[in-house]
């Protein structure tokens, strides 16, 4: 397995890791978790939102990695861009939790551009 393949797993874990503050809410009720999350505010609401955005980013990233590897993209480019994506998503989650919208937007952009680079990498190889 390539580094980029392992980055898929890391990105999935980050999507769940950022959710921890929302799940630690004393009012959390696992019978109706979406209702609880909808009523949360502050840090817990941002954690839920970051979690959802992680799932929005995953399909394109996972698809880009698989397609690039299947179509002979340069593995070092795919790996480097996948690592950049994971770092950007980690910064994104931290910025979201810390209520730093500019840093959050910048890290989202870096992750998105990294995914585009992965997707287009077969054109360079």
C-alpha cells in the first residue's frame, strides 16, 4: 500500500477525531444524536460542523487517490499531495474548533488544491 492509501485512512480518522468535543456534551443522548447536535452551540457545534465537512471532503479525495494510482500518476506526487491534504485537514479541524475562520478557509483551500493535484497527476506522468 502506498503512502497515499494510508492517508485515506488518516483522513477518515481525522473526520471522527474532530467530533470528540460534540460527543462529550453532558446533554448528549445517543438515542437522538442528530437532535442533540442540532441544538449544540459554540465549540460543540463547530466540532459537529467540522465532522460533517470532513465527510464532504472525503469522496473527492478518496476518488482522486484511487483514480490517480489506477491511471499511472507519479506516485511521489500522489503521496506528497495526499500528505498535504491530511495536514491541511488536520489544520482545518483545529482551526474550526478554535474558531479561526480565515485559517480554516485557507486550510480548506490547500486541501482542495491538493486533491485536484492528485486527480490531475496522471497528466504529468
